[in-house]
């Protein structure tokens, strides 16, 4: 087991940056093997706080995705809360093709959370070392761990040793432009037993600004033998193909690109990996899908909370089809859930008619 002290220090390792690889993609590789688990196709849904809940993950999987990842879960809070049916339902730990992501800064809580998830049926456990949010990094979790690789690897080793299921890691290129140490972290994570890596092509200090540097992921790919997944700004089949070409990665992970477009992962898989093209709903079918997603959120969260949580999703759907602003505002400010359901068909089909 890797040993790491409890002191936090600002230390960086290798600063290598990969070069663009032209057409060096792996588009003929139709699946990935992560330990004993086959992920097919290698197009995954990223964990997004407040977005990739169980209703949305189920919807994305209905179109086709090799893997979906739960919202990040704070390890200590999960362990200390009384586990029950609600918690398992929220995480979808026993759902096929689902990974549960945990975060934390203390090995004991990370290990206990991992064991709890495994006991509840988790097939894959992902460790978050990439979240840039201040409330996470100020607690020395998420991407803050890239500032102390010794401690980061102590956490990774504790999780790997605690469970028998595969453990994966999601991180960034580094803390900032002076600390691009993803390759060193990748090598040490592989040595500690991590089975797959996902790299967001930005530093923590970039947050989501600028463009993801897919070519920088190539250095990470060169550093390890385990699968590497490219993440960041992958919003279309064209972008996915470019990301694979620049990084040499084994697959792609889609985050914000899936907002309002739960079928985009299946479109990428069809374009790059020869999977069947999804039937993208339009008109009344799209309105039915949106209404179904809305009702699933109401059922999952309850009418009051569900109505609030649903607003961002409904907004993205209406943005996608170009719903007129007055109608969009009426949908998003309406508190009567039955009225919202009735308005949705008009909001979706009216927007599509205007776009045509």
C-alpha cells in the first residue's frame, strides 16, 4: 500500500504535454475491458452534480451508452447517514452499466464508502479527483488532491484495497498551468490498482473556461497501459472524433453536451463505432419523451422538489427546439405540475415548428 502523510503540500511532477496525433484514433475498438467488465460502446456519460440523477441516467441509457456515472457522493456523509432504499435508488448502485463516484480526503471514509457501495451491488466505483468547485477543493477533495499526489495515492490505494470491484479515477490535467501532473498521477494510480482513467482536458484553475486540450491527454495515454477516456467539450460526433484523434484515448465521456440531448451518446457511438443510429424523437414523440422525463423526476423526488429539479432539464429541451421565450417562461415559472405537463407538448412542438 502506498504511504502518504497527512500534510498538504504543493508539489507537482511530470509536466509533459502530448502532441496531436493526427488520425491515430481507436475507432475500431468497439468495447473496453475494465478488469472483468466489458463496456460497450466506449462512450460514457460524465457525472454532473444535480444533473445525472437516476431519471436522467435511465433516459440516456435508453438510447444507448457504454457507462453512466452517478453524481459525486461525499464519502463521509454517505457512510454516516443511515443507508436505506432511498439512498440505493438515488445512486442506482445495482443498475447495469452504472458507476458510482465518490469523493473525500480521508482514507478511512473513502474505504468505508467503497465497501458500502460494493455491498449494495455497485459494479464499478469511480474516485473524483477532478471536481473544480470551491466548496469541494476548499475541503481538500476533488481536484485539490492534484496538489499532493502522495496523499492522493494513499486515498486511491485505500479504496482499491477495500473492494473487489474495479476502481476507476477521474481527474484533470493538473491544478494550473504550472502544475500539469496528470501523467504522474496516472502512473501512480495504475500502480495502486486503478483499472481506468478519465481525464478532463483542462486544469482546475480553468474550471470550464476556454477549450479543452485533448492533445494534452496524449501524455497520460502514453504513461499507462490501462484504458484512458477523454473528457471535456465533447458535444458531437465530430468533436468526439477530434478528441480521439488528438488524445489517442480509448473512448470518450460526454458531460454538458448531453444536456437537453440524451441521445447524443448514442449518436456518437453510431458515428464512431458503428452502433445502430438512435431514433431521435421529434414533434409529438419528443414532447412525449420530455413529459415522461418530467414525470419521472416528479415521482423520484416528489412533486415539490421534483418540479424545481426539472426546470433546468426542461429549459435545455426548450432551448434545443427554440421554444418562444414567453412560452418558455410560462413553463418554467408554473408551479402546477399538471399544468406544466399540458404546456410541454405545446412548448416542444411549437418550438420545432418555428425552427422549421
